[in-house]
C-alpha cells in the first residue's frame, strides 16, 4: 500500500511469488485446518469458504495514442455482512487466484476484529511504474465505471480501499467517479475508503496498518505466558526486529516499533536491504529513500545486495510487510526469528508454516496483525455516513468539563498543576485521538479473543488456527441467525 507517489509500488519484491503453493490453496489450507476444529456442519463451512462472486473484466484505455486492453478483477468473497470490503491492488502479478485469496482473507480479517463487513478485493494487472499519472487516472476511472455498471461498488454494496500499488490518490479518483455517476446519493463518499483527508478521508488511516501491527506485537511481547513459552523476556527493550518492505505498512510498522523501544536492525526492499545491529534510524532512512529513490546506500547502515537473504538473519521479530509467499517451503527452515508478525497478506505459505511451527517459531497471522487498515477504514466509512468529523460535537465540551474538574481539584487541594499538565489533562479528544484509541482498543480485545482459543483449546496449536477458529465461529453464527434465502 503506498500513500504517496514516492512510496507507490516500492515494497519488496515485485517478482512472481516463490514456492509451488498457490496463494488461494494456502489460504484454503489454513481455513480447512481450523474448520475441522469448529464442529460446524460441512455445508455451512463450504459456504463460508467459497468465493460468492468474481467479476473479471477487460477494458480499453487510450495510452500514448494507442488502445491498450487492461485486465482487472473484483472478488466479493462473502455477503454475510454488507458492504463487502477490501483493497484494490495494482501489480503485474495480479490474477484471479490472488484476488480471490485476498478477498477470502478480508472476510476472515473483518470477522476477527469485529468489523461488520464481508470480504472483497480488487486488482488491476498493471505495473503502475510504467504509466504516467494521467494514464493511471484514466485506468482507475474506467475500472470504477466497470464496477458501477455491474453493481460491484457502493457504500452499501462493496467498498474498496488502498492495497499494494495504490493509495489515497487513486481512492480520490474512485470517489469522484462514483459521485459523478451516483445521481446525488448523499452517501456517495462512503463508496471507497483510504481517501485523502480533504476528500472525505479520516485522520490516521494512512498510518493505521503499521500502528495496528505495533499494537498487535506489543500485546504479544507483554504477554508473560506467551513470552515464557517462547523463552523470551517481556517488553520491547531487548527485541531486534527485521522488516521486509518499506512501503506504507513496513515504514509505519518500523517507525512505531522503534518508537516503542525495539531495535530495528534490518529493512529489506526489492532492490536490496540495509542492516545495522545497533539499530536503524527509521526517519533518516525514510528521508534517504525519498531523496535517492532507494533504501540502498544509506549511510546509517550496511547495504546487502541480496535483500531477501536478510529474512534469514538472526533476530527476535521478523515483520514481512511486502507481498504474499515470501516465506515458503524452501527458505522456512533457515528462518531464525522467534516471532513472525505478518504485515503483508499471506507472506507465509501454509507449507512454510508447518515447518516454522515445528521449529517453535510463533507466527502472528495477517488476518489479525494487519487488520488496522480495515479497522480504520470502517471508521472512515462511519464518518462518511454520519457526515461529521469525529470529535466535532464533543471536543470543546470535554475540554470545558475537564478544565472545571482540574479547577475544583486545585481549589480543594490548594495545589496547582503546571501549565503543561493542565493542558494535557484538560484537552478534548480530536479525530485522530479517537481513531487511534478505537484502533488500539480493537487490537487489544481481538488479541484477547484469539488467545482464549489459543490457550483454551488443546487442539489449537498455533495462533493462526486460533484466529481462524474465532473468525469462522463468528461468520457461522451470522449465517445461522440470517438463515438461507429463499
Ligand atoms: N488493503 C488493506 C487490507 O488488506 C485494507 C482494506 C480496507 O481498508 O478495506 O487489509
């Protein structure tokens, strides 16, 4: 997911995914492993597992005076809750298998973090780096029109968002196209999330996936029982971290983890990696990349040409935050991390996970770890439907109440607070505070629910299965209470 043109498409490894297992096969293998533990009837599990609808389209776009036929997809995996929700990816590797796998993951992800949406995903098979901004706008708008024609987009139908190779700019084009064609629908802006703040976006959305990842990992490293099992100490102080991908997710994850007290010792990108056992200055690296277009050659670390070899370096927590199928059967035996936190969707294949589990490595699953993006997308959608900025009605009132409380305490105690403390205590919450607090609360409560399954069911041996069981139970419950129509 790229939030600016400089970041767009810059996450690690755009090559064809490694390993022999298709992404959808891997997601379904994970599902099946957990499904047998739930006790739900086979027919119901089949309905939860299948992809409800896929729209494959080919449309013409005029590129440099020539007509180019563009291939694209939108998959709606599950309609047990509406709208369906999930990003749109621009990459040359996009195909139906990938879009369906990603849509399925969105269904499970939304359920695990209690976001009331079904799962969806879209993709356009292009390399965005090969097109000018004008051309990308034409492709994006034409894709949106195709979705509108087939009823595959709308605030109550299917709501896209950014994914690999897209960002707020593309989301603004989608919103504008939808609005222009929606004949005065007052809720039209809710047709897509991840928009720029000035175009109906919500503050905190860009950093949300990385911030959510930080909360997820923080819960794990503060879980004394889990750390004991992994023979690790609690807290971030002694944790060495390697991040694959320095796009929107990887950059923000690295930034928040470093701010939280961990040492980020390696960052991997598609054209090389940088390592420094003493820790990398994330902001300085970000600046370097903005200036040079690459993380390589950064003065504050050593450049390693074969970037992905760094996945196998000694560290405590490995954060694959680029693309799927990065840790596969062949390289899994060489991974030395103690925890893998999946920032990307599907970075560890099912075959690799079996190997990692045997080695005692904890894999924290994508459907929980990277759910921060869709959680805050949900907040953005709510904002669009309510037509008011979070905090607008109560910030000032809260400030007044807090100030009166502080005044009363000062009068009663005869002591006065410093000006800084007074401002801090009295301050009312603004939109970003509320978004971040809603995100934090969601990540903490979802962690606790997943771990109830992890610790509470002897047949659940890994965290992904625990998350899947939690998710399948919620979706099954939803289908059972809905009934089958007609
Ligand atoms: N593309 C992101 C994901 O995979 C965000 C989806 C959304 O916000 O709808 O979770």
